[in-house]
């Protein structure tokens, strides 16, 4: 298979570019609005008069018991998405945490400009690196409700 020179050059550049990951294999980027490819289309479908999906997630989060302990990747709250895809909030790269600071951290994501997906270091604002932990809002398969659909606490 012969690729055009421009495509070959771009592929070669991408393959040889320095990796943004650390030795642990975790991207050290701090607060961000990144997520799965589904984050963009969902955010664009939100009408300006409606709260952003991340704001809706924060509204659900206000019902969470702040003393409850959550493990990594355990769903905290979810919003129904399309099909079996839900926007959920969960922890990554931690040893678990209580929900005490979750409202504050999601508000920080909103203030940063995130509308759908994103992540914030769990020790924000002391550090701006997710290596030691991240509270993540992202589209996932099978949220926390029966059948993987519907808003609510997990």
C-alpha cells in the first residue's frame, strides 16, 4: 500500500513524537476538559438555555453523602447519555477518597470552562498534576443505573 508523501510524513512525525506520559504511564496534565470522542457531540447538542451536562452532573452530585468513600473507577453520579453511554463522574489514580471535595472540584472544572467532560487533580489547587489522583467526568459504557441509563447517584 502506497500512502501520499504528506500522510507518510504526518504518520512518521506522530510515531516519533515524544510521549506526554510519565514512567508510570499516566499523563501528568493538570486540569483539562478532555474525554472520550463522545464528549464533543454531546456538548454541542446542549442548547444554550439548558445547563451544560457537567453542571447537571454537579446538580446530581449535591445529593451525595460527603462522608461516603469511593474507590478508583467507581461511579459516583451519572447522567443518561445515548444508548448505553452515560456521562459519569469517577476517581482515577487514587487510593480512593470521600466525596467531601467533589462539589468543589467539579465547580472548578466548570469555572475552567468545561461543559461536558474533564478532569481535575484531587489535590487541586495545591498541585496541577493528575499523577497523584484525578476526579474525572467522562462518557462511559453502562453508567450506574439498572441497564446503564438514567441520572442519579450510583
